[in-house]
């Protein structure tokens, strides 16, 4: 049996890592099926064209393996491979052996298998892809011998699209990957140590399968509420934490999101930035139902982290103040009822002058800015005055202006 035929049979017989529907593997399969007719030329052209945007076939196939969503990768991400039937692990080993052979096929193997000498001569004139590219770690050689390495990889990096990306937005009832996330780390954030400590402790409990709360981060603009959440993701993404960012308008879709993530071993922060409501907003009631912990509640692998400039989330209208004492009390109770359903509320407020200048000084040190302290503080105060706020965001913008 020549290699081209073997590879075709191997593609057909994949079980756990079933890549038949992948565009490039499917193009290779079509190519191998066309060796007995003239379409082989167009099929090889298409295959090469698709593959040319990748490092090599070997690199591409190894990436498919590392980012596949199957029963093995999901169990590995959860650390539960010992619960799998032994036949699954046998299937994984057999597929890895076949995939390494598939990844090594060359243009030479194609034209050697072509029985029509005229077509073979034309195939020899076509560009050749690299059959010896480097696979992605932990796959090197003898892929079938790296099952334990793959288990460790998925335990750290997740599976499927959650191995490719760590943050997503919710759009048109689907998770859309965020390809470039904010790279901020906890060590980049200055001041607000007490507030960040509460969020960190809650998150660590969450990813450790301990009781944890939904969090409302509230307070003045530019104080680092959103940056705290982004830094938390960067800190714990290698421990299975992922983020799904939704808008206020997507709150009614939380039930649908719950269904999509409920059986995943990953931990999810559902992030709602800059949250506030009008009193009659229907999303208000939907979020209350989710936070209440009833039928519509989130699964155990998801929490809501929301930021808001308002402690009680609901904008107050003048007519609310003009009502009688009974109605005013009812309105107040309704206003408090949503924010109270967050198990943890953390306040971020604009720092005073002393703390603002301390943040500036710490950021200057972190960016290796060598400037006389008195001059640094004078310029920082002038910068803050122009923007009418001494927030941490203003401090960051000032440091960037110096850089």
C-alpha cells in the first residue's frame, strides 16, 4: 500500500480526533480521492493554497490536536481522565499514531501514487509543501507516546476553543473570541490593595471549587474596576479561568449562555461592564432572577462580575423623590434589591491628592522614569487639574504622556 492510500484510509478511520470536516484535512482527503482522474491537479492546487497560510502541515495538525473539543480533551481539562473507559484512551493513542503519519505526507507521495504518468509529470511542477515542519509542544516525535503530556497540557490550557482563547464576547447567540486581550497584570495596578484583595480571594475560591460570590465593583470612573477584572483573568487563565463579556442588552440571554457552558470543566467569569438600569428596564428583572439562585441561576462553574459607577445600579428620577413616604420606601427597597443580590460589593473611589501622587510615583518607578520627585508631582497635579480628576486612569495617562 502506497503512503497516499494509507493516509486516505487513516483520515477515514479517525475516531476521537475526527478532523474529517476540517477545511484543510478535508481538502487533503479530496486530493487523495482524486488520484485516478484529472481533478487531482485542481485538488492539489486548492490544498496547497489552503495550507500555505500555515507554518507546515505537521504544525497545523498538531495545533488541531491541542485545540480539539472531544471526550478526551474535555476530561483532561477537568483532570478526570481516570474516569474514561480504557477504549477511549486506546482510541486516542491510535488516532495520534495516524495523525502523525497524515501530517508527514508530502507532494512527492502524491505524484508517486499517481498512475497516469502525464498527470504525474504536471504534479511534479507544482509547489511542494514542507513535510518536516515542527509540531507544537508538547507534541514532538512519537505523538502517541505523549498522552500524559497532553493531559497536563489540557489541565493547564483547557480544551477546544477555550484552549485557543481565554476571553469571549457574546454576539448573535454565539461566543466570539477576543483575539487581543488587555495584557494588564495585578502587579501593574497601584493602590486599592484592599479592594483587589477581596476580588482575588473570591476568584481563588471560585477556581478552587470553594463557595464564591458574584461581585459588583462600583465607584468612580477611572479607578481601575474593569482593569481589576482583566488582571484577574490574566493571573488565573492557566488555572482554567475564562471570561465571557456581555452587554446589558445580552442579560436576557444568560439562560442560553448557561446552557452552553454548564457541562464545561472551565470556570467562567461573565463580565458586565458599566452596568446601570432605568427603573422599568426588563433586563433588571432578568438579572435579579439569575442572581437570586433559583431556576434561572448560573451553573456552579460561572459567576457574574459587574462594574458600575452606581452603588445601587438604578438611576434615580426626580419623580421618585416626590412620592409619599410609603412609595419612597418601596422604591428604595426595589433599588436596593438588585445590588444586594451580589454577594460581594467592592467600592472604588477617586483617591485624595496624597494617594494620587503615590500612584504616580509607583507607576513612574515601574516604567523606569527618572525625574525629580517635586517636578514629577507638579506635572502630575497640573495634568490632573486639566482633566478635573485624580483617578488612577489619569495617573496612567500622565505616565504615558511622559513616555
